């Protein structure tokens, strides 16, 4: 077991990484809700996992690549609200604040199901 798999997941939930976002990142399971996908994508940004980010991006809005800022250090995720996005929905939103050294990103993200799996569509930056 790696050090990351035994540490608390960066997603903000108290589980170890392997039991939380690690299973989604490895492809062993799909995120069951839009919120779970949002948390796993935040964790992927922390780990600079471009493969997972691109795999969970809607084909219509997916960029060709993901560029990471080498100096950016993510420090926390706070989920502020959700709209739909459960196993019973085909669309959902998650409003969150992702903190980094020196600031934060506040966004309302939109998610849809594609072939049964939740994917990130786009988001609006909030003040």
C-alpha cells in the first residue's frame, strides 16, 4: 500500500485515499454522484492526474490536455451546495470553494451523465 493510499483523502472526507477517491482514479469504480465526482476531480488536481481529469470531462467540453501550475498548492475543498446529481438524476450541480496557498476558487460546476457515468461539463466562477 502506498503512502497516499493510507493518508486521509484530499477530497475533504475522512476516509483514506484508497477507499475514497483512489478507487475512482484507478477505474475500479465510478463516482456514484456529481458531488463524489467533484471531490474526486479536486483530488486529481491535487495529484496532477491529467488522465483521470480528461476521462471524467464531458466529450463536448473536454480540452486536448490539462496544464498544471507547478507553483499552485491546493489546501482544501469545501462543498457549499449541490443540486440534483444523485443516482436518480441525469444532471447536477455542485457549488464549492477550493482553497490554495494565497487564495481560493469559488465555482458552480455542472455535471451530466454520459453512458451512465458522471462527467464534468463546465462551471461558472462565483465571487
